[in-house]
């Protein structure tokens, strides 16, 4: 093998290893920008004409946000697909389609699960009437049970096929909850000098209850104690379904956002995650999706509880589509956020680090 | 191969072929007796001590009924297992356990599906609390998704392993509805002289809606026209979830039964099955399970709508367990039914052929 090829190969291995450890570096003289793509719902009504058109439109929203904002990183904030509408064996095809605008631009990303991503197929009642089963008829398919693609399968397919993916399938002892991991953002000059820690958690739903388990709470406590023992590094949290604390802050006068028309659809129970977060001054904000008709950030104790913005044309609601953007600056640390809309406008800017 | 072995082998092939065609012969000088085992719910709370004890008790009920009544045939009337409680990859293990008392006595049987048989596993909320996931921990298992065993898998496993099974997986064009087939009871003297036709239908639930589809209605109409064109042969129908017609007859003064404490939990919609049955004078009775607290037979037009009796210790309700028994006589044809209880008593005798 020629020397320059060996060198390239080694560089790739080193880069891949650094990525697998979940480390990013700030770019010289630039803030770190993250776009949140929430509730894309690819594959919705996959058997109609309407469904694929929605996915095409969602690709458009993502493309506009990526081109306008040029983010350094993308977080897919759950409900990437509407698995309960997908009647093919491998839902990863839709999952992969949702990732493609980010991948095409060479931007790294990570994903977390929502309540629709591994849901089993729901047979529409109408298919049992005289109308019958459309298109992908059960009689012609090799398997007509459509039990869905599991979280593990979706995640492993994503990771294996994408060098830009920073997702991991989390510690085994947290399964069936899968998307639990930490990513570290380091300063430009020193990889060991962390600027921020990003915790990704699986808030359940689909194949199991909508919940963050006690085991996940323990994992967060141990992990944060290990990598940020003195709470010196700012911490940012991502999961899909709002916790019950969101219900309490929703009517606060300090909330910043543009749509407030829904009730918070919270997790089924609270197993201690919010208490664990509240104890750490380093936790600056939590970001969730799930409610398509809410896009606010409200203060809660010393942190902020934020919704993303409905990015996908799939899923309920006709509120205009967009994406929440986060901007991280170092020395001094700041976390700023706004919402970028499909029409190119921005709104709801808020400082989350004060 | 010795001659007597060749003969035995050929006899077996001929017998198996006759069975696969779904033909029975009345025994000389004896009525044909069928026991209905409804809602056994094997595998319920499989991770507790309580669960396996219920299954043991259900084996006891079946054994008593089989020994007391000595039926010629058994119908497993759906909800054989509680799949939403089964956290192993192959639920056929529980299905097979439920069949074993009948198999052990050399009695042939057939099965139909209920709404619990192919349901996906439902993770108890409590498992996400500090208590954690018991026994078969997700961390130790090879797959923690528990998407359930499909109707097709359950049925094919049953058929492949059991020469006494008269079940079939039905026409492909009726899938995801699987347990749709006909069995013919012939006179002692002539296999071509039918005494009764037994139609088995899948009333859905679990992985798809609780419904008998329009496609199944058409299948019944075509099948009955083909094998019983002049409605001369009495017809008996079996499925799991009561149709909406059951709701209307439930308060009739002519009803015969011992427990009437529940509302009928009917199918989600009516796609024409009841109308198809009502048009045929040959249809004598429909038998369903599903409601554990109902065991009546009520007249409806020219036929009877009957509940079985809750046979299993699994499933809701603490009404005493038992099994509905059917007795078919030829020349003249008669269909008589009663309920045999676990304590050996019988009650609710009714003539369904008048």
C-alpha cells in the first residue's frame, strides 16, 4: 500500500475512533451550531399519494434549514418515522431517507427515539371493508404481520451505514430504552477541555411505556458524576416526550415561543429524572419534541425547558414547519436559541445560559 | 421395508390426507361430541408465581372436562395465550402447553385466534421504577423487543407438530386474518354424506382490528355455496369476539345460561358476516368466547347466538370455570348443548337445532 494511502487510512481510523467516543471540537473562532429536527414522521400514510408527498416536503424543510443555518451538528429529536403506518419489514428505509439531507451535506448527527419509531403497524379499519387492503397486499407480501423494526435494529442500521452518525445504542442494562448516550463538545485548542456535554435519553413510547426509567436516572447520575464531577461543564439534555415538569411551566410569563395552542402531552410517570437534573447547576436546558403545536422555552428552577419546532410534514397539525437552532459559544460560555422557519424567517430567540 | 410396515405407513398417509381435507366420521351408534375451550390465556403474568399456577389450574379444568365428557373433538375458541404478557421469542411454547391435555388423550382439535394470541408484549409501567425488570432481564436476553409470535407462526407451529390438529392457516387472500377454514362431519356409513359443516373464522384483534372482514364474508359465501349449495347440511359457526348482533339479543327472555353479568364486548364493526349467516336457514348457531362473564345462548332470527364458558384461570374474572359442550346427532339431526363445570356439574342445557 502506498504511504499516502496508509496515512489516509490511519487518519480515518483515528477520526472514526474519536467520533465513537462522542467528541467534537469547536471550530476556530466560530460558535457551535446545532439544528433540531423534531417529529419528521417519515413513512406516514405510506400507502397513499399524500404520504410520500409529505416526506418530500419534509426533505424541503430540512434542506432550507441546513442551507440557511449551516449547522455543525443535527439532532433528530424522535418520531423520525411513523412506524405504525409502515407496512414493510424494514422501516430503516424511511429512517435513512430522513437522514439523507444532513448526510448529503456532510454534517454529523445523532438520533433519539420517539413514541412512533418502533410502533407496530396499525391496520386501518377501512381495509377490512369492501375497499380491501391497498397496494402492498398481504397476499403478495412474504410476511403480513408488520411487527415493526425494533429500536435496536433501527439504531444499528443507522450506525453501521453512516460514518457521520454519532448515535449509539446505549448501555445494555437500559434496554428496551436504547438511545442513551453522551457527546462531548471540546474547545478548539484542547480536546480535553470540554465546552459542553450533551446527554441524549430515550423517553420511551411505541413498544414500551412513555417513560424515562429509574435505571436511566441512575445511569445519568453515574455518568455525570464520572465525566463532570464538579458540575463545571454546562450540560444540555435531549429527549422526545416532555416530562411532567413541562405541564407546570407552560403558563409562565417568562416563556419565549410562538405557538402555545396545545396541552403538554407528558410522559406517563416521573421516575426521578427531573429531580436528578434539578440538582445539577450545570444543566442549562432540556429539549423535547412530541407536541407539534408547542415551540416555547420556559424557565424551570435554574434551567430551561424547551420544545423544538415541528419539522416534518408528517404527523398531526398544520402549524408552519421549522427547526429550533442552538448556538454554543465558549469563553464565556453562552447557549442561545431561535427557531428557523421553512420560509426563511427566524423568531423566538432566547438566551438559555443566563 | 416389511409389508406390515408399508401398510401402516400407507394407512397413516391416507388418514393424514383425510384429516387435511377436514373430514370427520360419526362413530357408529354414537353422537358426535365437541368441547369448547375458551379463553385459556396461557402465559398470563408469566414472570410471577401467580401466572404459572393459573396455567396449571387451567390444565386441570381441561382434564376434568375431557375425562367427564369424552368428547370426539375439541375447539380452542381463541385467547389460548395472553401474548401481551409473554416475554419470550416463541409464544408457541405456551400455545402448545394449552393443547397438551387434548393431545395426551388422542383427541383431535382445531384452534381459532382471539385478540390476545398475537398481541405484542406490553411492558408493565412498574418495571421502569426502582423495582426494575424482573427475571428474564432484557440485559441478559438476546432480544428485548418481544414483538410477539405472529398468527401464521403460531398456526404453522401447531400444524407441523401435531397430527391431531385440524387447524389450517386459511386462504392467503384473507390474511392478516388466519384461522379461516371449514371442517365436515360425515355419517358413519358414507363419507360423502355430510351431517354438519363447521366454519371457523378469525374475528381479529391483537395485531389488527377486532373485525370479520368483507373478504371473509365473501369467502364464507363462496365456500358455503360450493360445499352446501342448497343449504341442506346444518352449519355451525365458531369465532372468538361476539358480533354486534350479540348486543341486541342479550336481554331476550328465551336466553339460556347461568351468568349474564357483563355487557357484550363486540367486534369493532360489522362488515356483512351476520347478514350472510341470516340468509342461510342451514346456519344453526354461532359460538364465541371473549366475554368471560357470559355463558348464554340466545335465539336470533332462525339461529342461536351462544357464548362458550370461560375455561382458563388466566384472563379477567373469577366466575367458576367450565366448558360448553355440543352434541350432534344424525337422523334426525339435532344439536344440543350444555356447560360442564370444573366441579363436575352440568347446567344450561339447550336444544339449538329446533
